[in-house]
C-alpha cells in the first residue's frame, strides 16, 4: 500500500454499517465495513493510544485511571488538530481496488510501532485475509476520530465517542 492520501467514513443505512474507504498516493483504494461493535473496539484502541502518547513516561497504572484533566487536554488537542484538517475536499474514488469492489468486513484491531519506533501503525484486519495498516500521525489520528464520531452519531448507535469528561471543562458550543 502506498502512503495514505485520503480517507472517508460514511454510514450505509441499509447495511447498518460504516464504510471506511482509503485512497493512497499511488491511486489504490481499499474498502472496509465497520460494525457498531468494531467501531466501539476501534475507538477504545485509538483513545488508549492517545492517552499513552500524551502520558509519556507515566506508569501504566496511572494511564488507565480516568483523569478529567487528561480528558480535557485530549479534547483541546483534538480541536486544534481538527481545525487544520480538510473535510471539504471531495473524496477521489479510484478504479484500482486491490481487495476488490466489495468492502471487507473488519474484525481485528491492533496497534503496533513501526520499525523506527516513531509512528504507531493502526492494524485493521478481517477475520481472514488482507486488511490495512495505517501510519497514524497526529492529523490522521484526530481526523479518523472525527469521522468515526460523526458517522456513529448519524447511525444513531448511541456510542460514546468522545474524550471522556472533557466536556465538563470545555463544553461544546450550543450544548448545555
């Protein structure tokens, strides 16, 4: 797979699933289905990655505790990253589909470090067969969070895809 160029997540009501599409710099497109259960597991993996990265050298037992200040800091970090993201450019479809036209149903989530240990890889795979491994820089990570959250709300799945208790410190505009 080439370098990630674009990604799109849309809710497909007739399937009651999210379709995740990735377009690469060498014009390959990969299509995946995400179920409600999968999105919930994926969100927890992403949130855990963000917390660990933000915590730095804290002991693992401290990272697992719910920390309202950490949630607030994650929320601020997220808003700053989202301000820089491009959600307006239309997704550019490709006819080169290495995994085929039919989206692959994702079943497994893992996070591992690249050999150079600088950027984590989000590994998303089906029960059997090929999946995708995406290098998660700050911008991609937060953009993915935004897309997942927006689509899960549209799907009315009643998942809590936010950064914990951050809203009590920094409420979103228009919500009281």
